[in-house]
C-alpha cells in the first residue's frame, strides 16, 4: 500500500512539473511508468483533474498535452471501455479554447492508432490466407476460433469490411469451422441489421449499403448458418423497423440460392406467415416487392430440392398453404385483398414450371368461373388482369406442353373470355383483353388456325372501327407484336382486308382525307414487322400514294403526308433486318423519286397533275422516309444506290426510276424559272446523300458541292435554298479533311461574304453561313471559330442581327434531318460546352459594347446558347452570367423572354443559394411577365414563380403576401393552361412556411 501511495505521489509531482512548464521530460517518465505498470491511464487522468478544470486555457492545454503524449506511447495497453470514455472526453474538448485544440487532436490521433493496428492484423490474416492457405488449414478449427476472438467486438466500419471478407473466405475455401459454426455466426450476425450512418465528409467513403451487402454475403454464404439465421430473419420481419424488414427479406432471398428443403423445412410455416402478413398489410411498395421476391425464391428453392431428392415433398405442402390462404380472396374482385393474393400466387407460380402448373391448375378454373359470374365490366377487368398475370408467366416456359395440360386444356374458355373482353363496351376492359390476346398469341401452339383468324378479325375491327383511339392504337401495337410470329396469317388475312378497306374508303370519299383512311394506313404500317409482310404492305401504301398525288386539294396533301409518316414507321421497323431494309429502300426510294420528278416535270410543262406533291409539307414528310431507308444500308448496298441517285440530279439520268417516261429532261441545278419545281426536289437529294455512312464514296462529290453552293445563294424559293444549304453542310461535315475540303470551304466563304454585305440574297447567304458553321462546329474544324466570329459580328447588324440571334439556336439544337449521329454525321462529344467556352465571353463583351437598338440580339443569342447547355455546366458559370440573364427578362422580344425563362427555371432548383441573392429582382421580373401578351411567356413566368418556392423559405417569406396577390390575376386568364399554372404556383406560395412543408 505504501509503495502504491508513493507511486501516486510521484505521478502527481511529475504532472505538476509538466503542467507548470518546468520539465517537458516528465511526459516520457509518466509514459514509462504506465508501461511498467506503476500507474494506470485512469490514475493519470485523476492526477490531471486540477488542471483539466482550470479556468486558464494554457493550463488546460498543458494537461491535455501530457495525456495525449502518454497515449501516443501507450495506446496499445488501453481497454475497450477506456477507449470509449477517452474518445468521448476528447470529442467534448474539441469545443474548448483554440489553444487546447492541437493537444486534443494529438490525443485523438493516438486513439485512432488502435484502429490502424487492428486493420493491420486483418490485413496480415488476409495475406496469409492468400499465400499460406495450406499451413493455416493445418491449424484446423483453432485458426477459426482465433479469428473469432480477433473480430469479436469490432466496430470500425473499415475493419468490418475486411473482416466480413475474411469470413466469406473461411467458408468459400473450406477452412475447418469445427464446433465454432454458431460462434462464427454470432460474431458476424450481431451486426444485423446494419445500423450505420457515415459521418459527413467521410474521407473513407464507406456507405451503409457497402456494409449491408458485405454482411449479407457472409450470412448467405453457407447452409450451416440456416438454423441460426432463419429465426433471426423471422424476428426482424416481425419488427416495426422498415429497414430491418427490407434487409431481412433481401437476405432471405439471397439465402434461398444455396439452401435446400432440409434447411427450410422447420421454418416454412413461420416464413409464409410473415410474408403473407406483410403483403396483406404493408403500405410500402418496397416491402411488398421484396416479400414477393422472397416468396419466389423460396418456391424456386423447394422446386430444386424436389428435383434432386427422394425426401418428403415440401413444395406441394408449401403451395397448398399459399393456395389455402389466398385462393378464396380471388372470388372478391372488389375487395382489397384480391390483388395482394393474386400477387402472392403469381410470385410462387413464377418460380418453376412445376409451381406454375400446380398454382394455375387450381386458380385458372376459378378465375374463368368468376369472369362468367361477374357481369360488371370493372369486375371483369380485375379478373382478366389477374388472369393476364398468370398467362404472362407461361411465356417464361415457352411452348405449351400438351401433357402438362393446365393451360391447353382450358384453351376454349380462355379464348372465349379474352374475345368477349375485346367486344365489351368498356375501353379499359378492351385494353386488358388486347394485352391478353398478345400474350396468348406469343404462346406457340396455343391458338388454333381458326383462333388466329378470329384474332386477326378482332384486331382489324378494333384498329379501324373502335371509336376510342386508345383501343385502336393498342390493337395496332398488338398486330405488330403478333405479325412476326404468324406472318402468313397476317399477310394473307389482315393486309388484304386493310387494302380493300383503304381502296373502298378512297373511292367513297372522292379523294378527300378521312379518319378511316388514316387508320387503314396506320394499321398497314403497324403490321409491317416482318419482311414477308413488308413485301405486301409497301406496294399498297405506294399505290395509295400514287392515287392521291394527282390532285391538289388540301385533303390530298394531308393524305400524302399521312402515307409518308406511315412509310417512315415501316422504314424504322425494317432497319434491324438487312433483307427488309434493302427491299424497302429499293421499292420506296426510286418510287418516291419517280413520282416527285414526274410532278416537277408536269409543273415545268404547266400541267396541273401532281402539284400537291411539290408542296413543302409533302416534300418535308418524304425526307425522313428516304433518310430512314438509307441510314442502315450496308456500305456495299449504299454505294450501289448512290451510283444511281447522284447522277439523277447531276446528269438527269432517269433510267433507274420506275415509269421513267417523262415529258422533259430533269435539270434541278439548271437555270430558268421553269425549273423552279425541279429545284425543290433537292430536299430529297439531301435526305439521301446526308444519310449515307461516312465510308461510302459519293460520285462527282466536288461537282455536287459546287452546284449546291450555287443553288443555296441564287434561288428565290426559301425552301429550296435552305435545303440546298443543309445538303451542302451535311456533305461538308462528313468530307475527309484535306485540300479538297479546304478549297470547297474557301469557295463557300468567298460566295457568302459579298452576299452578306449587300444584295438581294443576304438572307440566303446567312442561312448558308449558319448551316456551314454548324457543320464545322460539330466536327471541331479549325474554320468554325472564324465563321462563328463572323456571326458574332453580324449580331450588330440592324437588318440581319435578329435572324443571326435566332441562328444561335440552330447551332445548338439537334437537327431532325441532317447533321445528327443517326445519319452518321461527325458529331464530337461536348461540342456545346466547347462552343460555350469559346463564344459566350464574346457575346457578353459584344452586348456591353452594342448600341441600344441591337443589344437584344446579343441577349437572344446568349439565351439560346445557355438554354441548350447541360445544366451542371451552366450552374458553374451562373454567378458571372446571372445579371445578364435578368437583364434579358426586360427585353421586349418575347423569344428572348421565353428562352431566358426556360433557362432560369431549372436553375432555381439546382442553384438555390446563388439565385437567392437576386430574389427581389426575380420576383419582380416573373410577376411582371405573368401579364405578357404572349401566352407561352405567361406560362413560363408562372412556372418560374412556382420554382421560386424551392429557394430557402426565410428568403421568400417577405414576398409571400405580394406574390399571392399578384398571382390572383392570372387565375382569371382566358387561357386554361395559364390558369392551371397559376393555381399550382399560388398554391405553393400559400403553403410557404407552413408546418410539414
């Protein structure tokens, strides 16, 4: 006792000397005393009591400095409880005076060394298991027991990830577990379910999900854990904690992949009881989904066990329990448990072919009976939707086997139910019936030939004569899905009926367009999903096009556009099939060109026939047809086709066209007003040559480019000059770099520059400049910056400036017909970001130096660029551009206002802190624009006023009353869409600052 008291007195003297600042060497003496066992860390803390509570921060700092220096040398001697108390102590001291903090951090560093040492131990074990596996296995279960002792009580998430991996390796590499299976399970399962929230700004980046998945891999790694794990999962499933339920269900699903019926047998009743309860009672969609996945996994697990074992058939008794608890609810289509029961039955039925037959053998007759017993459409819809779910499961198993018989033996009543749904007056029931019909058709061998004929008849009736467009469109989609499965039936029965109906309607309507013709055309396109059917439908569509193109009524134009839209749909459906794609191209492209050339020549010779085909609306509709028919051709076939099309336009070579007896020569690049109609067909040339793969050589390309360049600046027809400019740009974009490209670009610059200064073709030259600039910007061509600078300079031109400003939108958006990736254009990634970086500073500079009459041009150009920039990029530049955007809202040009509002709305959501700095200006501007004469601006302003509510509430509260008053006016707007936005915005402002918002 005397010696102990003397030691404590010696410790106290050393502490006082150190704290007084007289002898720093006392710290090493104290640390040595702790190591030698003269005194403990607890005694040191007690000895420091007087200084740790001292009001002088220097004294407190010296005391903590001594404790930290001792801990740095003696941390390995600490017990777990001591570490816990010390960590809490040091955390509290982090709020102390700044003079104390450095010593506090030293102490925390000492305590963290404990984690590093443990991590080193785990790393050594991992390394030995990789390099000394045989020796470690020679230790038998002792090694496993030793590791259990090492891991026991581990709390650091970094170490746990390594420890979990070691446990997985112990099991996967067949290390001896001996009598320590339960101990190994306990030392890992104590972390289940994972309750971990990573600290903010955690440098290690460990997430809760990482620990969950790592632990789940351990728990689901061996059937030996089953007797311990399954009771734990059932316990957590019965808890109130949603995260625990989810984790338990996902772990159960994972375990079923390796368990057999031996592991599950004892726990099946409890597991089923828990799963059933959760699906019947939960309000969480996630919980329901995971329950169904777990039931599916259990059923699949039992199915595998039955196939590989002569033991008791647990699967049958398990399915009996499910049927007993769920089947009777299916007789109550209006009750709330009908869908949970159906989902549980379908989850089990989808596990294996055997479970499917066992469940459907019991459920299918019941559903068919219930459908007959319930005459109401709403009830029948619910029953048919449940039936549809079971039919869709059959698709997993492919061909319907006769010996299994469950579905095949019910063929007649199933078809009867589905066909009756198709004839019901309820559109919603029809839609479910169409889905069911599609599934039945996909079950090979289920429908007889007479059934198939009836299917086609129903689809034709629904597609053409059903008043509701939803049913009509769904029937067309179904026809497109079934046609590749039964091409002979659809080409032999549906296509002739549609062709006959189309012809009949055309004769009765005397060349006027009507909705039944429209539906016939759409149905012909929809069913064209197999090459053999395409060979039947395309001639019908082309023949119809030829008949209607001879008139000039508005109805003919509408009908021709409709034919083109449906031909485009067929072209898209053919693109993935080389044979169908080439057939479509060979049939359609020459035919459309021939009809267009014929119409243009008749116009040139002043004949009235075919004039409607030359209308801009029709030619524009033909462009995507030719483009889609060309983009997916192989290079060899594309080269074959281009060898005919380009000579047609350059040389008038018409021999490859069908019905090529024309009244005059074809000279689209010739001079003279009489050739104006022929020049309009350059749009079709553009559609073809700009859709070719880049590796396809274009014959006489340099000559073609010169002709397009001349046409783009010399014609009076805006449609013709624009398409010529687009075609020129599309070819320039794909042209290989080199002297030839440089020469043609220089030629274009020489052509544009004088025309932009003066003369009658200024707008044509500007259009060409915009399209060529776009072509070069997309491919990062060096000349693009020079041409962009030219455009920037033209913003200050009072005559051309507004059109140039609009042209910045053209530079940024994706064009639908040329210069996009789908037509093989050279489009570099991040071209918009590069354009922004290079040119927005120039736009801003130009705005500040511009006169008041042209400032709006710079604002409009800027808003177009910003509006098409990826929002993350825009947010980073927002502080420097926001004042300019706010100024743009005061511009009188409604296009500038609309573009700026569209740019600002997402920024209110993505950069609220920056936008909050300008809230006063934003509120004023938005409210003013809600009275704009332009409806689109009013709507955009109201959406921005709505988005303002995403800013921090304290910033907005001073404006609440003002905004609510101002938004009362648009509630009476004459436009419904404006009123709708006003209601939504005003409602959010009313809720501002309320509890729970």
